[in-house]
C-alpha cells in the first residue's frame, strides 16, 4: 500500500472527520495513476495540461500554452468543441458543471453524466486529438454533491473538488475542512487515474446556476503549501482576483489580477510539486465583435428590444486577455471560459431569429448557434496557443478572423 487509508466512523460528524482540534495532518497522498487506460483518445486533464505547461506539441518543446476549458451544456456544444479541436489539432478539455449534468439528464445529474460521457467517448474514439472530461465545481461537502463527484470519478477523467466555500452558509471553509474533503476525493480518484482540481481561497461571482459567493479572498501562500502537500492535488485553482460571471466589474473598469501572487505561488509549487497545474476560474474575456453583432441584431429586431437589452450587452465586463496571458507564464495551464461562449451562442441565436423568424426547423437554429460556438472555441484555443499539439492545424491560425456574419465554412475558407 503506497498511501495511508483514511478511515472515519461518521461521515457527517466534522469532529470525527477532522479530529477534535481540527488540525489533523495527512501524509503521503496517493499519486495519480498515470498508467490507467481510458477510452480511446481520452486522458486525464492533468496529462494534457502538464503537456501544455511544458510547451509540448508533437515531438517539439516550445513555449507554455494553456487549455481553455469549455463548459459544455448540450450535445451540440460537444460537437462544436470537437470540430474546433480537430480543426486546430488541439488538446481538448470539456467541463461539465452540476447544472449542466442535470440539463443533460433531464433533472438527474447521474443520468446526465452517463449520457454526456458516453457521447464524448464516442466522438473521441473517432477523433484526431486527445480529450479530457472534467467535473466543474464538484461539491464534496453535501450528500447530493458527493454522489455527483463519486459518479464523475467513474465516468470522467478529471474532477474538481470545490470545497473552499460553504455555499449553504455563505462563508469560506476552514483550511482543515477544505483539506479533509479534498483529500478524500484524491484518495478516491488518483488510484483510478482521475486527476483532481482543488480550490483555495474564495472566488467571487456566480460559479454555477446553483452557487454564488459575494465576497472573495486571495489564496494565502502558507495555506497553499500545506494544501498541496496534504491533499496531493495536482491541479489547483488559487484565487488571485478573477471573478465568475458576465459582470466582472463596473462598465468601463478593468479587472486587475494579482500576477505577483501567482508567481509567488508558482515558486512554492515548483519546490513542493513541480507538476502542479494552476487553473484560472472566472477568466472569461469578451469578444467586442459578439457584443456589436448582438446590438446589431437587437436593433434590427425592434427598437423596443434594443432599448430593453442593448445596455445589458454593452455593460458586460470581462478580463483583458493580456492579463490571462500573464497567467499562462505563471503556471496556469487550464483557463476556464464560459461566459463569452454563452454570449456568442445568444448573439448567434438573435441573428438566426432575425434572419428568419418563421423557420420551422430546429436543426437550422442549432446549426447557427453550434457554428458560432465553434468559432468562439477556435478563437479561444488560438489565443491560448493550444493548436498543432496532435497534428498540424487545418487552417492558418494567424489568418483566422472571428466574425458572426460569416458561416463557419466561409470563416475557415478565409483562413486557408
Ligand atoms: Zn469556476
């Protein structure tokens, strides 16, 4: 046995779980089982992000790049992501949140897990690239959340153990509690080759439809060292000023990330566990052309629509890409992006309705929005440097121009 099995009597009693004084320490966490064979072309998120952190593409080693994690909510979203990965020869990372799993499973997240994982495995089998599946914001601290994390360990290749916030009581959890819960997930997942992402510090904004935090706290470097040592996680989301959701600040203001803190944490990680991957949450940037396109469609639909919704679109505030790029140099190899993809989807839907509001064909609307998502994914992968990893890109990435006025085929043809 290469790790200690951590036993406790009562699942719900925190004193038993963390010891009387809450200061129990846990040594020798289980290492990630890297010889686990997943379904064809599937691998752990850690394997792909470690490759990115080292700058490995094909047989070459260059500058670090990152994997944008795309939050998938529909079968069409999975198709859009695979089309983007295969066009670019990129490493793929598909994230599934609890509410997305409920959406896939008609209310039941475990059904959703099976449906989504099976479909992704079927696409991956026929794919030219390697892909990881990841549970986004798995909550191991509630009974319902625990079931989803346990299911995800069976069906996905990576899970997030988001135990830093007590969402029910709207407070941050103690370091000991966070370590205890996260270590339990590592004990379960690592021997199966499933990588685990922990969260340390409290991230502001809406994490999912189900969870929200009003306040944020930066990750404490001392806590960070203890956390990665005792939990054994190889992926961690430190909080350095990122924020979830479409409104990351007042309109006109800029989000400022604490890149200095990121570098300080990287130094610690390099000493304790050099294979640690940092994850940026709430890292959505914005596409100004998507906002312009939406406003254009609202204007054409009716002046009432523009008056009612135009300002909301113009008020969206994301994180500047230069800030995110600064993170890639500081050990961040997984960049969570969701809001800009959702905005792209909605913008394209407005355009579709505006083009033909009497079209009785679900596929037509699906195609318009799916192609828009593919465009959004393509541009984000290119921005993150994630192309030419498994084969040469099928387009000239420098010539690619993201424009919702163009059909996907034309956008790709223009980049030949
Ligand atoms: Zn997040």
